[in-house]
């Protein structure tokens, strides 16, 4: 069976400054995908709908209802162009509007998988995006980098490509780092905090989700979409920044699902010895928690952050956040441990 390739295309890569689609770049993306179509089962996660649709809204300011409306306008325009550009290659596309619960509910996720399998069996490429019109703010994907990563992890992709407006991750001297074997604090510090004026994500987002993908054994590359034959070269490790999959980690299906599919409903912050303890023993004790950022109930999935707000892990809670406060002085009581924690 052909391996799965997930290609995420950023807004700034396929839209101009005024929000119009960059059709020349889109045509070239399609040309390259047509070349490798017989080698991979391809999923495209394409941004650009909001950027395309917002020009038709009066006095657009970026609030959530306006983004929803812009997405509703822009999605058919975006998909129409993809369909138009794939047509000369006798290739068809399908729209897949995803919501977070599609990944948190095993039944819905299996339906999503079966639909994609049917599309691939008929040589049709699904183009995924968030169903912005009905997605609750609390349940939204942080950006399409997260959606692409969830699809890649959930479907067991061999490759995850983040196509961007920059040629890769730059070092302190503004040179491309060609290969990274581990995304640590030093690597994260190289990411610029700003986002493009058109999209939600940025390099910090891509590094965060690249770290999760590589932990799940997925080869991940950040590359420039406008690099000549960028997609083809990225697959051959000839352009962009390659993040090696972690071969020493073999999570079982349950652990993969925990880290990728479940809703993260709460957040806690830990610091000092708590971070050390988590990294050494993969357990989290009540006394390690310095702050409860968002409440959660027993059995729900919560995110563990360090003092700087960087995500360290996700875990299934053995007690509620309310109980944490009640037991905060207990040096031994664990919130989560072992297979219920997935390090990021």
C-alpha cells in the first residue's frame, strides 16, 4: 500500500498581499503533486480560505464571526481553483471540512478514515480544512499546522510537509538549518514569534507540531513553497529543514490517540523540580503544579506547560483540577503517570 503524505500549505504561500490567490504558485504545487501522485496517498491541508474571502466583507477586523464568514466565502473559491488546476492531469479533488471532535471521537474518526480510503481508492485527493462556520471557539484547532499534524499522526503518515513562505528554519546567522534530530529549547528559541499578516500560524507553531509528529515517528519537513520544485526536493531531503523521526519511541495505538486525537480540555503549569521530575520519571505529582491555567475533570486530557508557557506533554487526568487544589500539599499524589502521559 502506498505511504501517506500530508502536505500543509500556508496562507502566505498561496495568497498575495491583497488576499487574492497566487494562482502561479498553486499551479506549480499541483504540477508537482501530479508527478508524485502515483507514489503516495496524498492529503492537502490548505490555508487561504479566510484570506481569500475576507476581501468581500465590509470593514473586516478579524473577529471570530468575521473569520467564519470569510472562510465560508473563501473555501469554495479556493477549492474551485484547485479543481481547475488539477483537471489537466485528469485528477480530481474532494473537500473535507474537519472539526476537532472528528479526532476525539473514535467512531467519527473511523468514518473520516474510511472516507479518505475511499477517495484514495478512486485516485481522488482530499483537501482538508477546518469547518470554521460551525466550530466552537473553545474546540477550534489552533491553526492548520495542528490539523495537518492530527491527520498525519491519526492516519500514520510517512511524511508531513509544512509548506511556508520561508525556505526553512534559520539559524542565528540567517542560514537554513538543513537537518534537526531533536527539537529542544534551543531550537524553539530560533523561531520568530510573529505570524504572517494573513494566517494564524508561524514558525513556533510549526516547530511545536513538528516535535509532536517526529515523536510519533513521522518524517517532517519545513520548506519554502516557492522554492523551485520545493515539494519534490523536500521529499528527497534536498531543501528546507528536515526533522528526523524519533526511532527510539514506539508508542502504541492508544498512546498515539491520546497525543493526537483527544480533546485537550485543561492546562496546568509546572516549574523547577516538577519539570525535572516529569522528564525523568514521566509522572506528574500534585505538588509539581504551580498554576492551573484551565480547569478539567477526572479522565479528561490536559496539557502540561513549563514556566515559559511551552508545551511539555499531554496527559489523561486521574483527578480533577479541583481535587489538585485540595491535595496540593501531598508530595506523593500523582495526577497522571506512565502510559497516560505523552511527552511532546
